[in-house]
């Protein structure tokens, strides 16, 4: 019966049984499986190693192997789909941080036990990562105090190993050759408005149609013209010397492939050389890395270089010293501007450039005779020539990072040791904005400008403590550590910019037309200090019961005296059922766990000086003298820091000799004392009142399933499924109100939320509808709703976030596949809305548009109109009475004007779309050379891999990749293909 069960589960092949030992394949370094050992050791807070079976909270590890082959410029991207509860929203834009959330909040980044409060994800070299432990709740990270209140991503870097010296070289080269999804635009009509266009001077006025893409039809035959097509003056028309006016050119679709013709093939090249060596007394590892990324936008790139030295030494008996020092440089001469607006490439290239313009003709981006002064474009009032933007609007970025730590442990007596740790984090940042003359922003045409931004950062964490460890008997052991700690941070930022440039193209502060300007927000010094006492106690009872208690007390400089000391307690425990009762043979291991924690935020609104009301320097001067203003925020004198109470329960069960491992976690968190800005009458001298307000509840469930499906001597198949579900609810609103507004990046606005509702609700003010859901129109146009509150457009958080990975190995070959995605969730699409608004959406190609261009109003919008009666709402937005009488809408309007007014909102669910997608995130095929062959080459081992990233996407939303969870006209997502070479000497 047992054998039949195993065959049914696919865990027996031939005569193989689940207890069989698997031999290592000679000459091949096979891929890692997802097999879970009962005595697995993981990295927890402070870098402490603990048996996973003893933990009372959820921790999930990712081995450093996954970062070695399929390289991403940012290692966080490679975590997509690999950790239950960790949501990575990958950005398609160069040098933009991916959005990461762990159980609905942003986790702390910890490197070798030392928190990185700057959270600069770009300076961490993937080749130096040994493993990553994701501590999923505040219980797991409470020892870090307020910065660890939302969990932590623990990064442990590689160290030297005992043995002979070894040298490793790892090269990955990836090519971004094609797009996984790009906006599909219509190429039937060109620029202009109401079917008319004639270039005058590039101002967009008059016959140029205001910059719309609602112009005449392209490729229309006209036997009366020299070309045989309809002709009209255009921006690139030659000038008639006799009249001084542009000569008409054929109005044809030259720019059908503008997106593909503008973007380049991107390249990501990574090289790492490492040397490690170790003896009984000392070990060391030296690593040199460089990553070069050529952007798909012309003249953009990103380079990061890292040098890391890690080592340990036992200079005398009982003393161990571990240390790591890393220097990293991030530098680029230019990277793209992001966000909707004239500074965005797609804004100029996709939304507001019709197929009448061939982007390749814009490579010559200066007006002849006005080089350095005037860009050349079909419209020089609203939009920027994409090549002009790429080669003239430059954004250099140079950042030098230094990270280091030293750990000492001295064994005072056999059961007691002293420990000390010092960790530091330093960076120097220099940024520039080189804005050329005639550059277009919202509402202005630049005289040329130059901005310098400098930042300097330094922090140091010093800790001193004792560790006690004793097994009192076979049935009881105790481990505890206690520390005193000091954290100090200082940060200095300065910004200064010109007031126009005297000589265009010379980017120097002395070239300013007017006085230099130093904005208040960009010039700031900050100092912060935290003094702490913390520790933990671990107890093991009868090898079946495990109890962990932590406590931390912080005194911070970022809150008012008398209210700046806070306590962070946590308790967790686990029970090994397999140690207490006899379980069926097919259950190898079973554990129950639970935890409680309380953590608080040590700052108000994450502002170092947010608790201070004082005069501030104004950006306005009077007769050359600086002026000062008092802040417009009144701060509650009894304001408290934001606090979270959290609890978690879970289980971990292994089946069939650990061939299948299931981990389940359920958690709830109550977030209270959340800050609320309450509007005030300006008559009291303030605009808002900052106090404690809303209360939220977060809860969710996470599943991780690992299985070694097949384990034979020459073939293995392992799989992992990560699945998580998360919700956040508004439980109380400030002042006892039954509603509040909450900002959500998924639609870029504040949303109306009632008490008891999900906090991720997306709302908007819709049009009026009839009781059966038909659009109500007046004079042929939609009627705006008169309800006092906005309507629900959906929810931004997905129902489920998932990742599925499969690893196969056959002899010297291995194959890994990673799929991930989201089920449910809603996002607003700026791209789709603007495409309908601007006339570039394929759906705007129809007979109604032709009629409108001919001056005929023929479009009758589906819906009804009111012939009598009215509708009224109560104060909560519910319908009180509805006496309206309807008839089908029969009023014809101009199609072009209707779309410019509505963006086809009603028919497109107001441009709110489901985020549901599945993506083939990664595929890697590796061949490990035979050991005998490798030795002939003079190396100890070698492998070569073919790699693909972001190869396939399935989703219903049009024109954009929903991966990032927001749509602000981001760069099209690309497929990446490449090769990896890994050699060890």
C-alpha cells in the first residue's frame, strides 16, 4: 500500500524507494535541490546561526547559487518568486529600485549582521552572497529595534574556507534583444486635430493641432501631387526660397516601427574574480567584481565595481576575529528619467509622436544654424526630441560606498564568552543634472540649467556583549546573549543650481544668468543616535520544546525627551511533535510554532527632526536678505510613535524521509498610533495637525512546498512552490470617523476608505449610471456622478502571489525553470488612458473617426439619457431616491472630441486593469565539464550555462507589463538571453 502511494505521488521510479541514498555524480557539480534537512541551520537576527527546527517564527533561505548564473544588475530582482510573502515588483527602468514588500511592508536590509539603513540595493554584489535569510515578521527581527519592525532580509557574504588556495572566475553576458510587451499604437492617422495638420513653426498652435495625434489619415492617394499621396507642410519640409515657407511633403506612415527603431539592444555583463584560502588559524577571501549595463535607451548605462575582502583569524587561543571590508562604486554618465511627463522617453516617443514622424530622422536633433540653442522636433513647445533628450539632457551619478565590520569573540570560560562588533557604512554621492537650452518641461522651455547635488553619509554601530551557553542535562539547555549598543549617524546633503545658462552647453555654476539657487529641501544636515540594551534567551526542553525570548530598549534622539525611550519585547516557541508522539512512518518531522512581538517606529513620518516645530529658512529672500517661516504643521504635544503588535502561528511538516516538506504560516499585525495629518483652518496659523490616528490590521497566510520528486543516481528533479496571501484593513479612523483617505501608488492618488474595508481599495469618481448599469449621458456626453463619495475600482493587493521553480539534473547537465506571478489585484494604467486620450490607441481607428475628420458628428455613445426625474444620495453615498426616467441615447457627437473628453473611460473600466500575470522569469541550462577534462584545461572545475530572463508573459492588461504593480509610462520590459562561464582553479 505504501509503495502504491509513493508511485501515485510520482516519488518512485522503477524500483527506487524513498529511503535510497543518492550518490554524488563523479566529475559533475550537480544543481542544488530543495531538500530540507531536519537539522538545517539558518541565519537569524544579529547573524546568529540557529537550528531551524528550534525557531518559533517563519524564516526562508535562498542560497547564493541562484545569483551566480542568470545575472541581474540588482540582486533583489533574482528573489522574485523564491520566497513566500516577499513581493518583488520589478522595475523595467534602468537604475530604478524594485519595489519590495514583506508581508505588506518594506523589510530591513542586513549585511553580515549589521543593518544597512540606506537600503542601497545596487551596491551589493551578487557574486559575494553566500546565502540570504528572509526573517518574515517582527518577532524574527525585533532585536534590531524599530528598523526591524517589518522583518529583515539577512545577507551573509562569502568567507574564506579552510584548504588550499582556490581561484574562481565567473562571467555572465546577457543581451536584452527584444520586448516582452510594448505599447501597440495605431499607424493609420498622424499628428494634428480634427483630421487637420499643417506645420507652421513647431509651436503646436493653429493648424499644428495642439500636439494631438488626431490628425489626417496617412497614406492617402492623391494623383494631383508630385508624390501621388496627400501632401502637407511638415517639420522636415525643405523651405521654398521664393516664399520662405515649408514645401509640402507626402503625409505617409514613415514611423510604424518608432519604438523598435529608437531603442537599442541592451547588454548586461558581469565579471567576478575571487581568491580564497584557509588554514587552521586563518581564512581569507578577496573578490573583485564589475557589472556593466548598457541601457536600451541610447546613451544610457550603469556601471558598478566592487572590491571585497573577508577573513577570520585566531591570533591566540580562545579569540576569534572575523572581518569584512567592501568598497563599491556606482557610476553612470547618464540614466533615463522616469515617470509620466515631458522628461520621459515614451511620453515623447509613443504618446505624442504619430506615425507621420520617423524617429530615425530625429537623430540630427539640432536645428541647422542653431546648434546648442534649439532642438529640432515636430513640436518644440510641448515635447522633446528623444535623441536630443538622450544625448543632451544628461544625469551623471557617482557614488562611492564603503562597508565594513569587525566581530570579535573571546571564550572567557567554557560556557561564557565575550563578543564585540563594530560595523560602519559610508558613502559619498555626487549627482548632476545637465539641462540643455530649449529643453521642454511642463509649462516651460529651458534657458539651460545646471544642478549639482552632493551627499555624504556615515553611520557606525558598536556593540559589546556576553554569550552564555550551557546544557544542564540531556533534557535542558539554555543559551543567552546580552548587549549594550550604540548607533550613530550623520548625513549631509547639498544642492545648488543655476538660474539659466549664459553660454549653452557649458555646465558650470559660474555660467549662471542669475543668482545661484539653493533649495531648502536639498540642503540639510542630520544627526541621529540610538543607545540600546538588548538580548535574548533560548531554552530547549526535552529536545522537543523550544522557547525564545528577546527584549530591546532603545533611547533615540529622533523623538522628544521624556517620550523617546521604547521597549521591544518578543516571545516565540516551537514544539517538535515527532519527539513527543509516535507519528506514522510517512511523516518524518512535524513542528508547531508560534510567536508574539511588539515594535515601534523611532521617528515621526520617518523624519529625523519630525518632532520639532521651529522656524525654517524660506526659499524667498527680501532685499537680498534671507527670510524665515514657521512650519505650517502643528504637532500634537502628546504624539506617540507608530507601533505594531504582531502574532504568528505556523507548522512545518516533512514527509517520506524528508522528500516532501511543507511550511505554513498565518500571521496578524495590528498597526496603531499611525500618523494622521488633519486639515486645519489657516486662520489658526497652520495648515495641518499631526497626531496619532488610524488603526490598521494586516494578516496573511504563506505556504512553501519543497519536494524531491525524483532522486536517482543519474537523474534528479526537485521543485518548490511559494504561495502567499495578504490583506490590510482599516479598523479605526481618526476622530471616530467612519472613513479616511489613503494614498496608493497603484493609481497615484488618495483613495476613499471606510472603516472595516481593505486599505488597498482603489477609488475614483465615476460617471452616473442607470439602475441596470448603463452609462447616463447628457447632450451626448457622460454625466459625472453627484455622489458624495468615490466608487470602488478594485484592490491593489493581489489575491495570491506565487513562484514555482523546478530543478532537473541528468549526469552533467542541469536545467532550472522559474515561473512567478500574481493572481488578482488591480492597477491604474496611465499608458492606456493617455493612448485613448491622445488618439494613438488602436481602438480609435474606426469609421466614427473618419466621419469626425470630415466634420460630421456621427458617434452615439452606448447608454441612456434622462428625460425626467432625478437621483439623490445620502451622506454615506447611498441612493436615497431615484425617479429618473430613461430613453436610449440618441445624441450624436464628434467622435474625436468625445475621446479627448472621456479617454474611453467607461468602456475601459476607467482604465483600471487586473494585475494577474504569469511570467517565465528565468531558465538556465548548465553543462558541468568532466573533472578529467577540466584538469586537462588546468582547472579544477568548469561549467557553462545558457540563460534566459523574462522570456514569456501572459496577462490580460494591454500595452504594459504589470510586474511593477504601477504604470507611470515605464520603459518596455525586455527579454534577456546570455551565457555564463564559471571556472575554478
